[in-house]
């Protein structure tokens, strides 16, 4: 049971770290994450802020593809 408990602890810590990174990005307006609105320096093209659907595309959809058998 010790190994399983260790993996659960690692998983929870990674999840809390990701959630903390997401909130910090919004609070501190970190541009390096790519989730803030942006106007390019060379090409003046507006890129709106990311939405919940964008997060789902990054996190949930690859997980579903990985867990779904061919």
C-alpha cells in the first residue's frame, strides 16, 4: 500500500501545482503562458484570451484519446 499512497500523493501534488499555476497566470498576467490576450509585435493580429474550452482541449481531450481503446 505504500507505493500506491506515494503515487496518489504525487498525483495530488501535481494537480494542485497545475491549478496554482493557472490561477497565478491570471492574477499576475504572465504573458509567457500564452493564455492572455496578445497583439503580435510584427503582425498586428489580435489573439483573444483563452477560455475554458481551450483548457479542455489541452487537458481533457488528450486524456480521453489516451484512455479510449482503438
